[in-house]
């Protein structure tokens, strides 16, 4: 049920982002400023702050994962290293991320497929069944939380002027990406519960890592496979942080009419300070992301996009950045 809700919300969100009425021929942030005035500027700032919260939680998850393999290294080292790497990449051109993603996609698909096949010998089919003993309320809340995590798609809206093709092309490409990722996560979830069992799966912090490190075809705790998992995971975290940080910097640059490089650096510094001050323990940031983030993220993003779709996009003058890309 949660998976189907994810699919439905993701498709609705994509349509709102790339409807033509919201994006038009300018960036999402610039259009919000031009059409909605001061309200649009405020909404863009709030949406950028929402994405910054995603950055913070992702970096915390990254550092938490690495403390399992490098327990003596201070977490701040992981935070700073990831933010420094993403900031340097953005300062050299946000288009680099597209090339990295294009190269990384087949590698990730091959790696995940190999890990799943290796785990097949440990799969217990009887463990793969719907678990509703906690009641329908838990399922509904889980659906809301999962829906809010799809709000990361807003980053694509803010970076829309860097994406090639028409609005229709962007919309269908996003649909295809969601479908691919959705199918992949359904398969992973089946193997997660089937290999670890429902109770163990719930208790594990890094579920996919546990499935892969016990891949029977490679031998339990295969050091080589664990090292490969870590390498792929580092690249994925780096790519996600860079995209979200790029979206935050680009959105703020569009509404304040300043070079984006200042906001890339500012977003990195602000995120580091927020992590350091607001989320000193894992319990605090996990509770924030599960119980608080969905409650404000969903109405904020949906309200923002609905308002933009109430006003048709103006034809005519194009975003200078988009025009420069085509020449």
C-alpha cells in the first residue's frame, strides 16, 4: 500500500513540477518570484530550506553509516569531507553532475542486481508477507512519511533550466526514473524482509548493507563485496548531496539575483552548522525526519506548486541561463 501511494504521489508531483504552467520557459524559482511577488520569494526560500534539511539528514545518514566501518573517525570529518567535495564540484560547473549520474547509473544497477542475486540463497519466501499487526494507522502514517521523502524531486524543478529537452521530455524522463527506482526498491524490500525477517529488518539501521554483506553466493561477510558496497554508497551520497546543494544554491541565486557560487558555499556552511548544533545525536535527527519533516514538507511543497499552477506561464523572454546553454 505504501509503495502504491508513493507511485501515485510521485507522478502527481512530477506533473505539477513540469506542467508547463509551473515551469514555463524560466526557472521554477524565478517564475515564483515574478508571478507571486514577495510571496513567491518567501516560498522559494522556505522550499530551499526544506531541501537544506534533506541535505542535513542525508549527510548525517552518511556519517552514521561510515561509523560502522570506521568507528574511531569523528563524524564531523565525514560531514566536512562530503560538503567540501560537493561544493568543489558545483563551483566547477553543475553540469558535471549529469555526466557523473549517467556514468554511475549502470554501475549501480549492476551492483544492486548482483547483490540481490547473491542474497537469493538466503531468501525465505514465507517471511515475505504483508505485516498489518500494528493497524492501518501505521500504514497510513508510513505512506505520508514516504510521500514527503519524494519532495526531493523539487531539486529537479529548481535545476530545470540545466536539463535538456522540452518540458514534456523532462516530465517523461522523470516518470521513467521514478518507475525504475520504484521497481528496484520493491525488489529490494522483498529481499530485505525475505532474507533478514520482519523483526530483524525493522531493527537494522542500514538494511540494504546487511542484506548484501550476508549475500550467500559471495560468502557471509565477504570483505571484497562490502568494500564495493561502501565505494558505491559513497558515490551515491556524494551525487545526491551535490544535486540538492546545487538546487538550493540555484533557487536562492534566482530570487536574489546574485551568482550561485555564493549560495553553494553558504549552503554548505549553514548545513554543517545546523548538523553540529541541532542534531547532536542519531535519535534527534531520525525523529525529525520521521515525525516532523513530513508534517510541514508536504503542505509546503504542494501549496507552492499548486499556486504556481494557478497562473499560466508567460511566453516570451527566456531565462538567460537557458538561452546561454543553447548557444
